């Protein structure tokens, strides 16, 4: 009898349902916390595909055009709570954020 090259475990795994992807968990994996000037900041990258609006960079006061990758920054240690910190988030050019221009 010829030998089968198929894995018998693959068929059993194919019948099992895939777990749902948690998009919030996946996207928050990119988020990081940085400390600058004694304050903690949440920094989340935005890819070219995700950048669909135009913003003004607080570092250089120039436009962050749609389709340009950048970072979104908000306080991680604000006293008014997470909702207020998130509402005060700003979109920075990656270079401006790295330079630390304030």
C-alpha cells in the first residue's frame, strides 16, 4: 500500500472553528508608552492606508497630509481621565515627534 503524505491532523484542525480576531487587541499591540519631560505619552503609529484625513502637526505647524504615515500622541498620565486625554490627542509627523519639538 502506498504511503500517504497528508497529515491526518490537518483535516481535524480544518474542522475546528477559528477564534474571532480581537481587532482592538491587535491594534493596541502597536501602541507604546514613552516618557518625555517627566510625563508619560501614548504613541500609536498610523500607516499610510489608515491616514485618511489631514491634520496640523503641533511640532512644526505644517500639514500632516492624508496618505502620510504619522503618529497619534496623547497623555498616558493625565489627571482628567482617559477620555479627556484621548480627546486631546494630536497627530504628529514621525520626524517631529522623534525630534521632541514642543
